[in-house]
């Protein structure tokens, strides 16, 4: 059973750093932009810019945790001789710095940031847009219905838009140098996209979508509803 929870400490630390940063930055950007709009709702372009900036910055800070999570989860799929056998997230940090250098903690940071920006934009822009549209139609008295529906729509958008980037990010972060050629399977994001499409087809970028939805969907719903509840409490004070 414990195999299902490989990398749990890394996953928890990643959420504490990355998720907190991307949401906190987004909400701060939104509040500042609202002031510029004299209290009015943000335009689609403003929401998109705020979510992309927050996602990119948050994921850059959280990349070391994300890297160790991917490697720890992928370890059991590798031949025994190629396994890294990290004992935990901090052992992984120490081993990576010792063997590969501190800068290696940001391996795959470009696809990670791309994935985070796509996820953040899909999740937060869709959520805020649907919530504003439903509030105009039903009024604030249908608050639970509005928030729940908005979070459900956002969960679907999040999964569909971010999965291709998650696919590429995972492949790049878990790759190892071939001992015979001295090269990694992918030289970068563009190369990974091209080889993945050539090998699996365009639809392969969405391989595992149902499973991925059940990974990010419930998390997205709970995160958004909790964040909105906490924001309302803070704003009320």
C-alpha cells in the first residue's frame, strides 16, 4: 500500500511552496488590478496576465520539490541499477546537489513553468469568468451553486489544458543520461514535444486524461472553494 504514497513528503512540500505561491500571487495581482479598474471586474486579458505571471513565478520557486517528486515516483519503473533510491525529499535535495550541482534542482524548470502557467490560466480564468457570469444571472443569493459550478468547470478546463505540458514536463524531469551515448533522450521542450508526437501522435499528449482529471480535478475544486471561502472571510474583516 505504501507504494501509492511514494514521494508524499515531496508532494506535500511542493504544495506548500508552489500552490501557496501561485494562488497568493494571483489574488494579490487581482486586487491590485481591481484598484486600477476602480473596483470593477478584470478583463479577460488582465485575468490571463495575472494567472500566467503567478503560475510562472510560483512554479519556479517550487521546481526543486516538483523534480524530486517526479523522480521518486518514477524510480520503481526504472531498472534496479538505474534507480536513484532517494530516502526522502531532503535526501533527494542533498543527493542532487552533491552529484549534479545545485543548479540541477531547477532541471525541467522551463516545462514546469509552462505547465504551471497553462494550469493557472485554465483554472483561475475559467473559475473567475464563470463565477462572474453566474453571479450576474442568479445573484449572490445562489452563492453555493455558483461557486460549485464554477469550480467544476474549472477542474475540467485545468485537466484538458495542462495535461500536454504535464506529459512533457514529466518526461524531461525523469530522463537519465544514456551511459553509451552520454546523451539524454530529449534535448529540450521542443524536442520532447516533437518526438512525443512522432511516437504517440497528437492525441498521445492527452494520454491518461481520465486518471489525470481525478488527480487534478478534486484538488482544483477543493482548492478553489477553500481559497474563495478564506478570501471572503479576510475581505469581511
